[in-house]
């Protein structure tokens, strides 16, 4: 099982950050380079039907070693890391956590005062960053765990299992991880993403999600002669921000509470562009949020003139609960696997999304399982070693338990 750590550290050092501004798929060529290395490793550990397709998706098969008729199960993780923080020249640091602060460098300290979950791992080995990059446990921990579980099953044929399919996807962090996923070719009845956080997490609910791009066309006039003539696009953008409820932003919400989140504001007096993400677990509240954005923009056009504010709003993904609940036994299966391994399941809603949310709507029900990491997308990221080992064990146990399901 120590091989999962070696794999993770090796994967974490690969520069695979995706690019939200790219027009290509995948968004960065470096993901394709990493995919080639994963293909070689999958072949080396003994999997079959190993393939990297034209879009960079890596798939492979662990053939059944039992004559029992059971469903094909899949496991999915993503290769890219978030563009929110540097993922280049990652230097993982492994240490035994003895409590207190961890000084990552002269500017960055990982402290339980800000991150109290750290105290859950006193006495355990954890892997951190050096404070200059993210770590990439989202989702290279998932990659390493799936790869290690498959290698273990190949090496231990006495463990009975049905056919298992795996897929490593590109561009999940920029919302495109399922864009070219071929569900029919993948051939699984259901799957699990290993893209969750702390040990025990098991999720089959996520946000409904939309992106809103607001372009504000101002009117630039010399400030000395601007009265009743100038329209300052920056001021109009600020007014739009103030029209949205301040208490419904990510920093003020939790659990099932939705939000509006401005993730970008660029521009000048002549033109400004604001980018928002809109999130809610409840479908009706989600639609109301989108309408609220539309009405705010309409109001500003009435005040400053038609065409001043141009709104482009597009749905990104939906709450997978609608698609997973009819096959809830796949959630129960994972919960039972965790319990049997001495893990306390933490079933909760994801305040975000995974490839699995979109895959569920594409015909592949796909709950999410913990990969073990904390504080994703920044220099405070860390992953406990024990959590990763337990994730490997959960994958193996699920494969064992699927044998006892009737293949419909």
C-alpha cells in the first residue's frame, strides 16, 4: 500500500494545470504528456484495453476473474489541477504531524488556527506543499488511489471481482471534464469519482451551476466635460455587485445555501467585464438566482440605456441527486464498503461539482468518494497518508462487493 504514496508524489510533480482561456481540448498539451505516462503505467501493472483517445481520455479494463454475472463498475479521476494557483514545480513534503503550526516557508504557515481539521491527523504522516504551489491532491490523489487499487487486484487474483473500467479525464477543473466522455464505449453500469475531500466523504448531491458573463459598455468622456455624458463601466459593474445580496456570497454560506460569486472583474471606463458563478442545490432556487441576475441587468439597462449591459448566462452542470437516487444502491454499496473498513461515512452534499455530476446526466450514475485531501486549490493543501491508503482499500472492497450484485 505504500506504493500509493510513491505514485502520488510522482504524479504531483507533473505540471498538468488546465487553462480556462484555452480554445483547445484538452486545454493544455501538458495534460496529454501526462496521459501518455499513465497509459504506460497502466500497461505495466497489467491492465487491458489501455487507450488514450484523441481528446486525451485515458481508459483501461481490469477483466473479471469470476464467472458470476455482475455489473461493470467504473472508477474516474481527473488529471488536471486547478488554475487558481500555481501547479508548476510542485515539491511535495512528507512529514509526521505532531500538532501545532507547520511552517511551509517564510511566508506561508499551515496552522490549525485557520484549518482546525489538521488536528484530526496528529500522529499521522501528511503530505503538504512547500508553500509556493498547490499540491494537486485534487485529483492526483484519486489517480494514485485508483491506479494502486488496480495494481493490487492484478497482483491478488484470489480477490474475486467482475469487470472494472477506469477513466482518467482532462480539464475537470475548467468544467469540461465530461465534454467528450464516451459513456457508451466506457461500458460501465455505474461508476465512482474519487474526487472528494476528507476520509469518509461520500456524496451524491452537488450544486446546480451556471456561469454568467456580464459585459458593460460605458461611454468614455473627458472628466472635465463628463457631466450627464459619461457612463463609467466600472461604476455600473460595482452597482451590479451591490444589487446582488451580500450575504449570499461563498464566504457567508455553507451546507445547502447557494450563492452568487464574482470570480473576475476587469475593465475600464469604456468597457468592463464581470464573470460570475451561480450555485444552488435546489433547482427552483437555482432558476430564481439566474432570473435575479437577469432582472438586475435589465434594470441597469433601463437606467443607463439599452445595450449598456449585455448578459450571457449558461448552465454548467446539475445536481446529480436526481439521477443517482433511482439507483441509490450504488451509494449504499460504497457506504457499506467504508463501514466494513472501519471508516465512518460522511454523506453530504458537494458544494461544487465533479465529472460525476455531468456523467450522471449522460447516463452513467456516478457518486463521489473521498480522495483524502484538504484545502484544495492553494498552498495550504495537504493529504494524510492514511486517508489515501483507506481510499485504495475502499476501491478494492467495492470491486469485491459488486460481485454479489445481479447484473440487470
